[in-house]
C-alpha cells in the first residue's frame, strides 16, 4: 500500500472507471461528482451507466473505504497529492470543444490545491488547452505541476482497456513529474489481474507502453488517434457505396485489404457509421482546432460528411426494396446504443435510423438490451419502445439490426422470419450476419456494400 491520496474530478465513463480501479491499487480516492442524482447512485456501489464488470469494482472499493464519492472540493483536494480532471468536454454548435467544465474544474481546484500537487488532465481537450490552464495555476502561491494524460478507453471495454492498456501517455517537460504520473499506472498494473478477477473480465498477458511527450504532443495524440479510426470507418463506407454499385462485397474487399500488415483490418468495417461521445466530437474538434491554427483538414471534413450520410443511405436502400414508400410500413430497429457493451446513445446511428424511419412515416418499434432508458428522450414520440426482441419484431414489414449486441447476433434467423409475418426484409446495418443464413431462413437480406 502507498500513502498517496488522489482526487478525481468528474464521474463519467473515464472518471468513474479510473477512480474505481485506482481505489483497488493502494490509493485513497476522492471522486467528485456535482450531479446529485449520479452521486447518490454511485454511493450505493453502482454505476449510473452500464459498463460490464464496473459495479462490483465500485462497491468493493466503497465498502473498503478506499473510494469516497463526494461533491466537495474543499473536503477532498487539500488532502490530495494528485488531482485528475475527467470532466465532460461536449462540442459547441460550430464543432469546437466546449471547455467550460474543464476551466471551471481547474479554477475551483486551484482554490484548494496544496503546493507540489500534480494536476492531470485526462479529458480530451484541443491542443493548447494545457498552456491556458498553466496560466491559471501560475497566478497561485502554491506550485502546481500540470500534465496531459489522455485516456484511450472504449465504452463497453473500459475496464479491460484501462487495466491492459496499449499505451499510457504523459505530457510535460519535467521528467520527474512525468515519472510520478506514469508510476501511478505502474502501480495499477501490479494489481490488475486481481482487479480483473473481481470484475470477471478475461486476464491476458499483455505489455503496454509508457510514453512521455511534451504537453502539446500529448493533447494532440488522443484526438489524432480517434480521428484516424473514424477516418478508416468512413473510408470503408465510401468503398461500400461503390461496392453496392458494382456488385462487390465490401467484407471480401476489406478482408483482403486489411491482410496487408501496413494497413490492418481493424475499423475497416462498413455499416451505419460511427457514433458515441468520442469519434464525432473528436473529429469535429480536430477540424475546429485546425481552422483556429490556420490549417484546413479537408480529409477529416470529408470523413465527417460521409459518416453523416450513412443512416440515410440505409433507409434509402430499405425504401427502394420495400416498394419506394415507407408510409404505414412497420419497421423494427434492434439496437439503440451506439455500440454493444454500453448504454450510451450519444450520436447513436440506431437512434438516427429510428427517427429517420419515423420521419418517413413508417411505424417504428425499437429494442435495446441496455439503452432503452437512455434512448427515450432522443427518440421521436411516435416511436414505440419494446422490452424484448419478440415484441419489437412482431408482424413487421422489415427489421434493422443497428448494434452488434450478442442478443441480436445469436438470435435464430428462422425465428426472425417467423415473427415478420407482413414482410421478410432484414437490414444488416452492421454487416455482421451471414447472407446465406438470412436468405435460407426466408428473409430478404440488405447489407451495406454487400
């Protein structure tokens, strides 16, 4: 056990995951969350969002007294050697990053931090943000070290990605400070197999990299990583549209393209496009950051525009197959979270598909294993949310699978066909199903680029 006390600002995906894991690594953790509804849930030993394996980690850390959820800066930060900022960074209407919470958290923390505290920024921020926060801290009597430490976790696999990381990046010109930050993760690495057992996630031999950089480089690394992955998805979708025109199969194409080790197969998956709280925001934020610095990132603007067309493209394919008019047709959308393994519906293609179908005056039903509650506010009022796959697909003219939940991937095609008494159209918006299996069940298959 070490005697270091850490305060984490913000209990979203990054903050709550980081806090729970570090609390199992020998640290005393204060977790600040101003949202009283979220805070009350966390105090019961649960997460307010779905993330596999996270609840038992939270509960045992709180029961042991190593994780203290609170809304008080005053009661936590003066006792801490390290402060992690994990607050939200939503985008503005123009695509730039809204840094209100980032600067607000830094200014509030500045009132209470003791000398030689390390302030670590994990929130995804545009390059140059750290220099502005350092200006805030430079006015203090106490010396505060600022480090950029971008997160790379994926929703749905947040615990695994944090425990068995590919890389940990810390940006600061002071090598001693950087080492102190990286040592926190080295301590986590010592405990990770024990934590994985509690969370019931797979333990795999893995060696990640510890990378030290300058402050500005660290800030640029995160958004560049996400933007490149988004670019790969949009590239695959652009080729998928061509494949539809020339009767090629995008999966066959990308399997062969991805076999080139210089390219790789990951994220070359065509379908309904990317969503969530990271890719869309980071792409638009990178574009905005470029413009602010006199650099126009045309390639990222093209990727963003292409991605926005994908839900509409899929609806158009269905409309053409169903006879040119969706009015009065009953269509089920299976999957509302932006990806499997999470309840997050931010910028969800599934929600966009459902709303687009409703606008076309179809009768829309939906189901998601975890995201029904979070999706309710984003769905148009006439859309009917169901509590099971069976209820959603009963007597439909068509069904669309929009999220790769195992419940959908493993569902019997013959049962799908039997439920769809009025129509027999199956839209594979994620390109994860066997065309032969769907057709053998008596359904008409529609994929993206297939």
